[in-house]
């Protein structure tokens, strides 16, 4: 949350000290990676254990930077350490409610302002802590992953190993379920995910297909989606729209070292009674998170 300096008659230094302390107070401890590895060992038939351990490592790196920089900025304001250029930039960003670039370098893509970013980060950390405590989720919050691609690969890998099919022969089919967020039990194959938003259209819950957006609603939520691995030659695209899925509304992304776009996730087939051009002209896409 951005605190207006005039409101409390506080100096910018006091405002940032209060804000830094507030965020620090909400930050959980780093994940115990060793303990998690004992509970979720790397095994051949459950790739999700590997996905979990990789995610914990990435989030630990991020929250270490967040925590250390907040502690340092409080010290720098008190004059206990030198206010470096990096901390100066962080101070300025926090003052206008922007995510410090120091954090962004270690972060997943996000266009959210500082207050929303912190709320979203804490929700992600809770998602993985619940996974550690209670076991592999029945429905995965797709928006919570740092590196969504490794999760999708894990889902495909489980199927490939179970049925002894080369992973590069596989793709996903998609079924939007009636339930908005939860399911009774895991699917036999593939994964259930929730947390997607649709831009430029709505999901018609009665017809169970894409519908026209209304002027009031720029976005709609998508119910639980079942990602079903199958062999590429068995996939039918009839009566569907191939919707691109992005992490943010920026819709473009730099290529990472893995050759994946940092922002583009995948194409998802959604049921539609309109030709593809109808939705392409409306720029219909799915997002894992909104900008606010």
C-alpha cells in the first residue's frame, strides 16, 4: 500500500521505514528445502516433486532479496549503513508504490503496483506452503508458479512415463469444468488448474463455450480447466479457439535462456461456436494474473 506522506505529516523516510517494517512483518521464513526434499524426493513416477523443489528454490532466492533489501533500507535511513545507489532507487520506487528493480530482477513477471505485488507474492508463498504441508494439490493455482513451463512439463512427464510415450509426442487437450475453483479429487491423468482470466471475451457458463465480452467486463474468470495430456495426432481442434496464455497483460516477453518467452505460457483450446477470426479480431487471450 502506498502511504501518502501529506496524510500523516510524516517525512518520506518515516513513510518508507513504516512500509518496510510492514512488509517485513508479513514475510514468512524461507522454505526449508532439505525438509521438503525428504518429504517430496525426486522420484521417477512423480515429476511434481521436482517441480515443487525447483519452485521453492526460486522463491527462496526472491524472498531473501526482498527481506535483505528491506532490512538494509531501514538501516540506511537510520544512517547505520551507506545508502547505496541500489537502495536509493529502491527508496524512490517504494515512495511511488512501484516494485523495486532490485526485486524485479529476481522475480517472476508482474505488472502489479507494490501493494498488490506483495499481496500476490504472499499468496504464492502460501500456495506452496500448503502444498508442502498437505501434499500435491487436487487443483493447482496456475498463477502461483514462478516458472509455469516446468509445471506443465511435469504434468506431461508424468503421463509420458506412466504410458511409456516419448514426451515430445504429447500435447494437451483442455476441458473447462463447471466448478469455479475446487474439485473433489485429482483427475486420473493430467492436472486441474484454476486462476486464469480471459481478456476480450467471457466464458459462457451455460453454453460452456466462449461468449461475447460486455462493455462493463474487460475480464472474466475461467473455471477449473482440466489439462489432459494426449498424443499430438489425437488432438482435434474442431470447434475451438486457440487462445494464447500469458502471465501478464503485456502480451510479449523476452526469450529466456530456456528458449521460452518469459511471458507467453502456452496455447489453450477453448470451445467456440464462432470461427477463430472472430476471437482473433477481439484480441482474446488468457492471463494468469491481472495488473492491479
